[in-house]
């Protein structure tokens, strides 16, 4: 066995130039694969952005144009036409008292959008103020504020929202207050993290060394830097607030039952769904899902634009 091993011909060593060429070729191939992968993702992102923009545009146009153009009362009752399936006369069908479901869904979307936008703006303002204060002051103020945020976050949003709504009479503004007071926590964390990152930038150190006060540094340097992240958080919070309002209305704790919100429409359609009529539940649900997907698609493109590092990682 030793003789056979000794007679085994030795493999010629690969020249140094060949090894370098192979390494360069492999690196070039790898780079080509990465670039091709990133190039393949661009049409997908563009298509997602266009579809999301088209869906959101259709939603806004329906909310703005359908009520003035369609001269019908969305509360008009026609018991002879109750629970009719979708047709040319009623594209979304009718509900259990004969009201046109398309018109009811559009009015419900208007109310849900109003609640969602108002709650998102209020929560963003509160969260931005709390997060910027904690990040700018630091020290024991930062620790105390973040412990309070953790304490509130430990309570489920829906339970806390039910507790807040129960203290008021049913209406739009109690729901807005409830959603806003339960959804500012994530914005506060995002803004605080961004402020802590901005505090280590050279231009902030230069401003502090030049004698600028904390208030001036916060207003002139820190706050403009966190506005894009806060605005993105507000946009993403709108569909979340709409779903929260729908959940409260579905439980009978949100808007009054005579108000055409998407949550009330789904709540009123429970009996019809059990009886086999699917359209009173399907279309209000779609009016919730479509704006959510549209906002999520646009917010994803916005996130990639304001965070170039994440965008470059996605292109690999």
C-alpha cells in the first residue's frame, strides 16, 4: 500500500495567474448574478408601486365623486328589494332592508377614512413629541419615558381602546381619541431611535460645541431629521386605525349603528352571512382590504427611498 501511494502521480499545481483569473471570473459571475437579481426586482417594485397608486386613486375618487354624482339616499329603505344579489341595478347588491350596498360601502369608507386619518395624525403628533423629548433629553427622562411606553404597550390595544371608548357616548371623536391614545407608542419608539442616531452626527456635535441650546438643536437639527420617519409611520397607521375602528364598531362600541361605517356594515351583515347571503359581508371587507394593500405598497416604496441602505440590500 505504501508503494502504491508512492507511485501515485502528483497533480500539477495550478499556476498563480490561472488561479487569479478563476477568482476574478467567479467574482465577476457573482456580481453579475447580484446585478441581475437586483434588475429583476426593479420591474416588480415598479409594478407594485403602480398598482398600489391606482388602487389608492380609485379609492379616493370613489369617496369624493360617488356621493355627489349618485343622487340616491344611502339610508333609503326598500323592503321589496332586500337582500338582492349583485346586478346591473345594484352592482354590490342590497342589504337586509333594501339599501344599495355600493353606496353604503362608499359612505362607510368615507367615515372610516376620516377616523383613520384623524387618529393617525393625532397619534403621530403625540408619538413624535414623546419620542423626540426622550431622545433629545436622554438620561433619567429617557428611561422614565420609555418605561412608561413599555407599561402602556403591555396592555392589548383593543382592550385599552374598549376601556377608553366606554367612557364616552358612541361617536366619531371618542373612537379617534381611543385609536390615537393606543397607537402612538410605535411612533414614539421610532422617533426616539432616530433622534439617538442623529445625536451622534458631526453637525449636531458642531452645533453643541458652538453654544447652541438644546431647544435650538432639537428644533433646527433633530426634528427635521425625524419628520420623514414620522410621516411614514403616520401613513402606515391610517389603515391600522381603520381596522381598529372597524373592530370597535363590529363589537358595538364604536360609531352609532345608524352611521355607515365599514365596521357597522360588517356587523349588520352577520345574520345575512349565516343565511347564505355573502355579498353584504364581502364588499365591506374588500373596502377595508384594498386601501390597506394600496397604502402598504406605497409605504414600502417610500421606505426604500428614505432608507438607501435597505434598498441596496434588497437589490442583492
